[in-house]
C-alpha cells in the first residue's frame, strides 16, 4: 500500500494506492467522514455491475446507507441532463449536508459526481474511487470537476478537492487493453514534463503483465507529481498548466473526429508528438525528443499521427477555454523530463501545427 499526501491546508487529503483496497473503502470512508449517515455511490453502467456491490456492502457493513446512482457509460452522458438526474437521485435518497458522494468509475464519473457534490445543497463531501488508470493518475486528483456543453468539453465545472482518493490497483485488471493504454498516455505525459527516470522506466516494461505488476509504483509516482503541482497552483494560473502537455492539439483531434475515433489518451499522445515535432523544428526542443515519445507511445499501442488539416486544428483551438485574448499557452519540452510554458499569439499558431500537406477532409 502506498500513500500520497496532498497538502492543501484544511482541504488536505490522502491518496491511497494498493491491491485489494475496494472491500475496505466503506470502512475507510466511515472513519474519515463519521457524520455521513448516507454516502451516495455514483457509477456508470459498465463499472457498476462489476464493483458497486463490493463498495456498497462495505459502506453498509460500517453502518452507512449507500444508495446507488447509475448513469449510462460514456462521455456523451457527461452533460447537464445527466447531472440533473443525479441531483434528483440525491434528493430522492434523502442526502443531507452532512452526507457525502463517492465517485466509483473513470474520469467521466469522477467529473460528474464531483460537480454534483460541489453544487448539491451548496456543496457536500466527496470521495474518489477511480477504476481506470487515467482517472487514477490524473482526473481523480486535484479537484477539477465538470460536465460538457454541446459546444465544448468541461465548460461547466468547479474546483472541489475530494476528502480522499482510494485506488485499488486490482481494478485495472478488468480494464480492456485499449483503456489501460489510454491511461498510459497520461503516465507518459508525466515522464515527458517532469520525470526522465519515469520515462526511462516505462520504456523497460515489456508487457501489460509487467505494467500491471508495476502499477502501484507508477501510480504513486504520477500522483506525487500531480500533488506537488496542485499544491503549488490549485487554480491553474501557472505551473498546473504544464499538465496540459499535448492537450491543446489532442482536444482538437478528439473534437475533429467527433469523440468517436480517438480516446482522450490516444488524442493526447498524438498531440504530444505533433507539437514536439514542430517545437524541435523551431529549435525549442532537443532533437530526437518527438521520436522518443512516439516510440514509447507505440510500445503501449498508442497512435502518434493523424490526418487533419491545419484549419481543423485552428477552428477548435479558437474555442479552447485555455485561450486568453488572442494568445494561448502551449506546454513545450526542452527535453524529456523538462517542460515550460510558452505563450503563443494565435496568428503564430500555424508554426506549431502539423504541416499543411496532411490535409484530408474528415
Ligand atoms: N487534468 C489536468 C489537471 O488536473 O490540471
């Protein structure tokens, strides 16, 4: 069992990472939040049938009511309609201000349950139980919660730090390979921006079996990086933006393909490689870096190229919520493990995008 502390004054919390944790999470939540007589478990239609029973039984054994609220799995559920149904479910279950919500699932579940917790009755306590690698290393830590609007992802949200994060690494064993690898793109991102040793260690794993065996260590290292960044810049006014490496181009890829062709991690991987090829050409990044990132992504069956015109990138990036005025901040690598924020005027952006001959209508 590993523990990472997130130091945020009276909003500090622990991330517990270990095998076989889920049956004990109910008792841990009760010990942490003894006033909560009801803890509503929010999950989706994929994860619920696998794990909700274990979590709810653990809560009930600790004397806590555990109503279960399940929504249809998928990013398309992460909207105001589903959020409204969650509010109705929390009200129908008699959840009060001293109670809590626990998110059991991946990033969509954590984001949506977290926003429900941040706003229901003007805010109640919230616990994250991530079930995907991506949620374990990224979305369950740091307090960003949100739903999508038809015009863009995560446009309605809040910052609500969880009271605790419990990651049972056994749950990763039921993840389809594509989703395990999806999370690896975010793991590789930590190596790229902060940690050349992690990047090298990931290159030495030769199978998914070895990856799963190393999961506790990998998740702890990623969460420790995320914790330090969030402690320094909780509201993302500076250093936390480094976590967005690959995301500006990646979001454009996801959106251009209507969120159907590429998962989030796959699109971020493509974004990291495409941007780094350009920043190498611009002399900002050590030569060979993009090839090293691409080779590591390939090792985890992740794509590294896309056929998309510059105009498609530019149209989507123009709507990016990270854009401020007529410029945006890109995350650029000097080398593997060494990143910086780079402000780019919108008119200069084409220099940072894949070259035009890739055009192919989508
Ligand atoms: N997913 C990036 C962040 O939490 O800031």
